């Protein structure tokens, strides 16, 4: 799963966590419904923001949800998932942008893609995703040619870039693509007045996505000789951080101009979690579970015999343990993979994949959930990510 906005789920309130998962699962199922099982591999954390933006402008409606069947990513539980035009637009955008990512790796001859047969197969898959995204986009009134054109221009810009080339020249195609996707959510929601500020928010989000990807890959690209915009243009990390901070501020300003019916989840993702993504990429802060040493016995019973005799009292036989509906080996492995992919095993609490017992993950505090309100210098009463009204105008 890729994407820059990857919230630790325990930082979200119960309601927002359910909503976030509904959009994530809705994107995955929209990909399957329109494009087949294989297309589900392009499910990503950033694509669901398109679905979130669409629903935030119209408000959640019963018709926008359905109950999905058990899935390993949800510990084999059913759950309400988002459906409708927002999820389908997110699927179309995810396909085209995943196609761009594949072609970029082919151009850079990364790993196995340096081999011609593998590269040729990857190009065919990418072309198929382009066509599939175009079909869904056309059904929604969205011309994915805007995205494809931006992707095609990216290669030419990178070829011509060199020392002294402005970094924002390199990020422009990504900005254009995400601006178009964000703006079209206003069309789907029937609120054309939101198109301009959403386009601005999308443009800056695309800039952040491109810059953070470059920052995170900088050392690996240097080791492998792959193309990296920071290295090629001679841009320092200090300058990259300044551009990211400016973009963060611009996203918040743009979102102030958007008329939302319920913008709570949008605010959490694009104000709070987006800043954490920048901090994570530059290593200025991290989730507290990173590098955490887990004390022995954290996931087991307390030391000693819980059924032993009480001091000074008679010994008592242990009470019978309640029967557990254990999962089999294969089902448990599938659930384990799902929990690992969605970070539920490192943050908050989760159900053991095999025994179904409740477990507490090592990370119970990835920072104060209200700390992002400081982005505007002050915070009112309550915090939206805690489920209360947020008085912070950020």
C-alpha cells in the first residue's frame, strides 16, 4: 500500500476511523467491481482522499454505504464501505497514477524492470490501467487525458532538468494531475463553487506528494544511481522542507474556502496527518512505536500463576477457560497480513489473528491528537480528530 497520508488509526476517533476505513475499502472494492481483482493492487492511501472530498461536500447518506463481506484486511469482519461516484473517481485516478508510477520505474530501470521482458510486461499493464481509468473517468464526466498528458510531460521535463532547474518545474505535472482530480469532486458533489479552491488544494497536495517521495527515496536513489529531482536539480533538504511547509500552509488556506457539509475527516487528513507525513519524511518526528522495545510478556499473561492460592487462604482449582473460536492456520495468516498492511498491529488494539483475543499494540501514543491545531498558532475548545468540534481555524 502506498501513499503519503498514512494515519495511525488509533489517533482517529472511533467514528473517523470507521469512516476512513469505509473509504479505503470502498476504493478497493470499486477497483474490483469496475476493473477486476488484479486492479485492487493499486489501492492506496492518497487515492481515498478523492472519495473523502466528494462525500464531505455532499454529506454522508445511507445510499452511499453498503455492508461488505469479511476481508483479511478487516480481520475477517464485515464493515460499511463507501460506494458511488466518489469511490469510482478515486479508482479511476488511482489506476492512472499507478500507471504513471510503473512507467516511471521502467524509465529508471529499477530492479527487475531493468530487464527488457519484465519492462515490456510492465508497460502493457500500465497501458491497460490507463484505458481502464479512462473508461471509468468518462462515465463520471472526468477526462483522464489530463492525467495522462501530465504523466507524459513528466518524462520530458526530467530529461531536460539539471543543476539550477527550479524544483517546482519538475513537480508541475504531478500538481496539474492532482488539481484536476480534486476539482472534479466539486462537480460530482454538485458544488461548482468549490472547484477553484479544491484545485488549489490538489495542486499543492501533488507538490507535497512529489517532494516527499523524492526526500524518502533520496539515499536509495543515490545508491542505485536512479533519477531523483533533489539530486539532479541540486536542491538542498532545507529548501525542500521550506517548499513543503509553504505547501502545507497553502492547503489549509485553500480548504478554508471550500463549502463542506461535513469536513471533519478532510481536516484530519489534510491538515493534521499531512503535516505528520512531512515530519516523518524529514525525520523531525515519528510515531512512538518506531524503535520501541517491547517488554517481555507484553502480549502474554501477567507473570505468576493467576490461579494460584490466595495468600492465607485455601487453594482453589483454576476455573475453566472459556472456549475460543480459533481460526485455522491459513485464515489466521491472511488476517495477520491484513493487520500488518493497515498498521493495526503496531498502533492501538487489535484482535489476535488466530486466537481472536484482544491485543494491545506497542504504540499507544503517536503524539497528541490535537497537536496539529498548533499549525494556526492557536486552538479553540476541543479537537475534531478527538470527535469534538474543532475551534482551530487551520
